[in-house]
């Protein structure tokens, strides 16, 4: 029993002395590895600040700038860690870390697939010059002013002051119409006049009314006017013209103003804008006492 205890104690002593010798031999490498890690930490802080400033000049969203700068700092720290492990000749440990990080990244990626896709989409959208906060856009069936773009979602404020939050992935995968990219919009007016109206007079009056109502319309020739169909109770036309506008609210205000002015002009010239009419004809000569009618009732 004593021999076994002495043998175990000798083995422990030998192992500890071996570790001590290894530490003494690798002391310069250990000191160099610590210096590399400390240097990587301070370099990462500097990279974080520089990256944040550079990204902030391109992206208005603070959340996007923060995460990109942090990712850059983490990459610098990881490089320092790998260099330190390489200095300590821990290649097997380095390989195990890389393998573990790959497996962990795969598991996390599968678990957070939707979240990561929205995050990446948010970063991509933030770097698009054609999509900026304050633009009036239409996408995914919603129309409004862009209020915020972050790493999770895309926020719109509609004309009725309601906020719509849309996942970034849906913005990136679906068409988006940006009304703020151009300084002009085309207004469409559809209306109809009675069949008794002088069509040439209606066209001239409508063009002149639009030209006088809007400063952006230089003359009546800039207003497009087309008759489109013989309707049930009216001859219908399409009128369109350009205005200076960057959002749908301005377009709606212009359309409202145009309708009011056209109605005033038509009333002044006694031009009729008919509403749908259905004519019922009762001039049949069916005799209630006829044998045919009596036979049909008897059969039923």
C-alpha cells in the first residue's frame, strides 16, 4: 500500500516538475502571446471608433453603424487570439476552436435563420442610396414616409399617421416604389360629361382650367386630354398633367384641387357631369287577362 502511495506521489511530482519546466521554457512565448492579446484589444477599440465614423457617413441608422463597428472589433480580437495560440504552439487547440466555432455558428444560424436574414437585409438596405429615411415609398401594399430602418424592421408612416412595421427581408425581396427619387409626379383625372355636351369645348375648358390652377403647368398644351369611351350615361375622358411633388400627399392635394376647379368651371358653363342612370321601360302591351298568362300561372 505504501509503495503504491509513494509511486503515485512520484508520478505527481514528476508531472508537476515537467509542467514547471515547460512553463519556464515557454515563458518568453507566453509573454509574447499576452502582449499580442493586449495589443489586439487596444487595436480593436481603435478600429471600432474608426469604423463607426466611416460607416456613419454612409448610413444614417446608428444601430447599423454600431453593429458593423463591433463586428470589426471582434474580428480584430479573434485574429489576436489565433496569433497568440499560434505563438504558444497550441495548433491543436486552435484547430479545435475553429471547428467548434464553425459548428456553433451553423447551429446558431439554423436557429436564428429569420432573425439573421432580417439583420443582413437591414444592413444591405441601409447602404442603398435610393432608400433613405424621409423618402415616400410604396411597398408590400403599404405607402408612406420612411421613419426608421434598423437591424430588424422597416418602419413606414402612412398618410393616416399610422405606423407600419415591415420585416427587412420583405423589403429586400419585393418591389419598392420610391416617389422621392424624382421631383415630379403625374396627376390623373378621370371624369365624364353628358352626351349633349360640346366635346371640343369640354377639352379646351378642362385644359385651360388645369393650366390656370397650377403654376407648374406652363400652358394648356402641357395638359394631356383623351376621350376614352362612350359610357352608359356619359362620354368619359382621361386628363393628366405633371406637378412638382415628392410624396403622395402632395399628389392627392393637387388632384383634389383639380377636381374642385373643374367642377366650378363646368358649373359656370352649364356642362353636365351625369351620374349613372338606369332607365326602366314599362311600355309593354302584356294583358293581365290574356289566356297565355293564365295558362302559365296554372302550370306553376
